[in-house]
């Protein structure tokens, strides 16, 4: 299931940063792709809608401290709870 979340986060970040999805991996640095606060907020909104979860303000702040895409995936995984994660429709 982590692969599903990896793919969703990478695909969303690629679109938000106008970068080819193939250029990104979990180890890509967020500074390398020019990620801004609006892109992170858009990612949170999409994930909340898709998985029916709610990010607390401290969790959103944690995203701003992330350094790599992998850090974002791990934080998102904790929020949505991998035990109840289902593939999006």
C-alpha cells in the first residue's frame, strides 16, 4: 500500500511543480523541485478529500519541515493510517 501512497504523492507534487513525474523519486529533495507552500496546501486538500482524513495543524506544519518526497510520504502515511488506506477510486 505504501507504493500507492508514494505514487499519489509523487504524481501530485509533479503536477503542482510542473515537472515530469518520471523525474521524481521518493529521494528527490523538495528544494530541487521548487515546492512552495501553496503546492503543499493543495496536496493536503487532495489527500483529505481522497482518503477522508483530516490533517491537524501541527501535521501540516510537519510537511513544511520535510526535506525529501519520502518525508512527505511518511508523514502522510501516519496521518491517513496505513491500516485503513485503500486505493483511490
